[in-house]
C-alpha cells in the first residue's frame, strides 16, 4: 500500500466507535484439526441415530428433568435421525415433522417474513453447530401439548422494528403456549421485537440454563394465566441490558431461580426498570444470583411468596423484597449452587453458544466422516511433491473435505497461491517449530513480471496467497525478502508476505516476515465477508504491515516492529480500509514491541483506497502490552482523511507505550468493550482446524 497522501473528498463524520452486539467465545488454547461446520452438503440429509455424538444424548436438569404428564424428562430428538440444515425450508421441514429429529443448524438462517415463528413439533432437538447456527428476524413457537423439545446453542436475534412495546410486531425468540418439558440451553437471545422467551398458558416443566439474554425490552415473561400450575427452573443465565421481565413470573407454582447474573450497564440506551418479579400467586426461590446496577432488583406482589438466599447486590437501588413461604427445590430434583460472587465471571465465560456443542462427527450413512486427505511436500523428494504449489495444484477443484498439505522442514523459495475454487486447504509445517519450514520469495509491487505484462502490484507481490474459504496456514514461516536498500530506484516497495482474500481463514502458529505491507487481509470482493483469525503467531514489519478491508482478529500474538531499510525508526502497525458496516482489525491479548526507537510507531492510520468515502476504517487494540516504541498519540491521518472520523480505540492496554484516555487516545468504556470482543468480530464463526 502506498504511503502517498492524497486530497480527501467530502465524507460524513462517523461518531460511533462500534456498532455490534456481544457474544461469548470459548477459545481453546490449542485448536484441533477438523471442522465445526458439519459434514453434509448444502441439502440436509439424515444419518443414523446410533452414531449420534455425545451432546445429542444429553438431557435436561431442573424441572425439565422431572417425570410428569406422561413424559420422562426432556431429551429432545435423540431417538430420531440427525440432520444438518442450512436453509429456512429445511429447518421448517424437520422442526415441524411428526417424527423425532436432532436438527443441527449450521448456518445463519434469515426468517421470511420477518417475525416468522416456526411451529416446532414434539420430540425435537434444535441445536446450533458450534457457534455458526443463527436465526435472524424470527424464532420458534411451541403450541399446546408440544413436549420434549430442546432448543440449544443457537443465536436468535434481530426482529426488533425500532419501537419498544410495539404491539404490531409481537415477534419472540421462543414462545411457548401450553407446552411442557422444554429445555432452553446455551443460547444467545437478543434484540427481538417482543419477548426473548415467553412461557405462557400453563407451559410447565421447563429449564432455562446458561443462556445470554441481552438488548431487549420485555425479556422473559412467565405465566399470564389464572392457573397456578407451572414449574420452571432458571439457572446460570446472563441478563445484560434488558429493561424488564428478567423474568416476570405470574401465577407460577414453583419458580426456582439460581446462579443468574443480572447486569445493567450505566450510560447505555437501555435502563432496567426491574429485575426478578414474583407476581400473583407465584412461589419463587431465588438463590446465589448476582445483581449489578439494577433498579428494583427483586420485587413481589403482596400475594406472592419469594424466598431469597445468598444473593449479591452491587450498585442496585429501589425495591429488593422477599417474604412468605415458598418450597424446597430439592424435593423435586438435585442441584449444586455456585458461589454468588463467582457468578459474573462464570457466566461471562460460559453463557451462550459453545463451540463444543452441535458439531457433527458422522456422515448420513452412520459411518465416520472422511478423514482429511494429507499431501506431503519435501524438497529432497521424500514426499509426494517437491514444492508447495505442486501440492496445491493437486487439490481437487471444489473439494468439500479438508486437505492438509504437510510441508517438511526446509526453505521453499517459491510463490504459492491457493485459488478460490479449492476451499478447505491447510498448509502446515511438519517440523517441531514454526521456524523449521519457510516459504519465501522477494517480489514487490513494482517488480516487473517475467512475461513483460507489467508490475505485480501490491496483492500480486505476495509470497503466499490464500484465496479460498475455510483455509489455514499453520506452524511455518512466510517471508517476503524483497531488498528495499538494493532497489531504491524501483517504484513500489510494498512487498506482501501473506495475502488472504477469503472468509473463515485461520493463521495459527505462524511467523509472517516483511517490511512494508507484510500481511494483507482482504475479501474476495468489497461486498463479501472476509474473517481471519490469527493466533499464537508473530508478524513483523514497519509500514502499514497489517492492513486491508477484512475482519481480522490478531489474538495472543506478537507484533514485532522493524527499522526501515535505512536504519530509521518510523512506521504504522495497521492500516484498515474497513467497509462501513463491518468490523475491522482487532488486536487482542497481544504484544507490540521491537528493536526500534521509543515513540516512533503509530498503532495505525485510516486507509481510504482511492479516496473512498464509503469505508469506515477500524482498529481496536485491547488487553495488550505496548512497548515504549508506541507513540503517545498512537493514531494517524492518511490521505487527507482524519482518523477521528473513523473507528480507532484502545482498552486496558499495559506497558510503557500505553496511555490514559484523552482526545488523541480514545479508550473504550467497559460497556463498549463488551461489544468489541473476539466473538463479536468473528460473527458466529468458531475457528476450527
């Protein structure tokens, strides 16, 4: 990317640091090789129940585990076939079927029309595949008599039409009218037009556990009936930025609430009006929950009974009530309480979809999924191929199973390109260290092509180009060794080591070496997504050396600053060109250092390619260690555009190069930081192997 600065065009000022919604990601220290996206093709196909993974056999706890109404606990569709769905038509087909099914949702499914609620039949498990299962703009309805249903590990979101209490758009995430034996577990429910969960008309024997409920008005309503028959267990749920009904329980015979975290963050658009509410003839037991910043955290009607034990209230105000005689939950089922003080940390890390749930390990025939194909590369001829590119060329076009190209230790001086029609490719060094295997070349943007057709340009200079979705680079070094000092007369010193132009890319345990424009992170086209997860890696460079329009997480890595060709210290770590509606570059839990002068490097500058006024560049650096090399004013203008009109911020960085908030060094608030975590960047994708 050029260092030249051009004249800015008129552009609307962007005032928000971020527009996003929080998710929680379980990040494994070491990523195993495999995929969380299922093993089926585009059309859903069933497989034998005998081969079901362990999670498909799990059953509910709490009141949903109680034998009653002719139903022995809640186990969903475990006795039926397992199908993987990626379309609304397939989801509705299997969810409404008479026979039992385990339905794995392995994609984002948009409801049409907005507000649509699929009428789920009995004996169903509907589960997200890892964190990739999302339902957008609608939800599920369980009618009278529907029973034995598990809704698990899904993100259900965004039917909100812009007006709280909008009776014309009564769209719920999960609505139950007269159902029984339902388990709602490990979901992310948010931003719906009406309730996130509505349990009405004598719905009973329900357990709601380990969910994240956020950004909503009427969050969780129970009852709305003159009968006092319902039994519900609500435990280990994180209610965050929810105005009311957290939950509200009306005429509930037995409501057992424990180890929940109710959080109202100050300075946001949503303010709680009350927390847990016992109404009518409800009997409620409320144990070891944590209330943070809520108004009226616990309220009860004069006719209701509410027993409190072991709860923590921090920064709350208003009504906090209890009284009467309720019941002993252990009469109905066994359970173990966590300490209330541990609940916030426990739920921040554990609520919501899990990468370990909903992943499929077998094919539709009940046999094991095809193992990843391994192609071997060795310079000495002991492998199948002597160059990495020859192995890439051998990968079938349109391959659907992972192909691992295992590269023996050595230095491979070549240009490698994984084309867009060969997804699921892993290029992996087989040595004991990422330093053992190196792919290196020395093209620059201004280098003439051998065929005389012109120069390579910046993307074309890359030593390794990854243009296919779901591909990975692991345990090796990628270098561009273009010699700037020896080529001062050349126009165009940008020299990319590694280029990505695809979605769901993993760079794990790699070293990426270069000077200017080391690591270019793009998308296949401006309107296409391009998520890249970089972990346990090293990236070196000096000018704009992590750049592009992709959505990028640099996690648990080291960013090494290098002096320039003439020995001077000056440069920029990032140069995002993020589209206005996307996430940009997130540097998280990483270190920025190098053998350069103090105060000589910016963390980033805002790149508007060709003066593009539609982009909204974004870099967030958080929870990282910054050396003294980082400037006290860490952001810079580029091309005549002010960085202050774009999205640049820090959060809780440490080290000599960190600093406190001021006009030239914006810091995220805790509330903003909660919406700028790794999972928010990855958008429902869990990096697998």
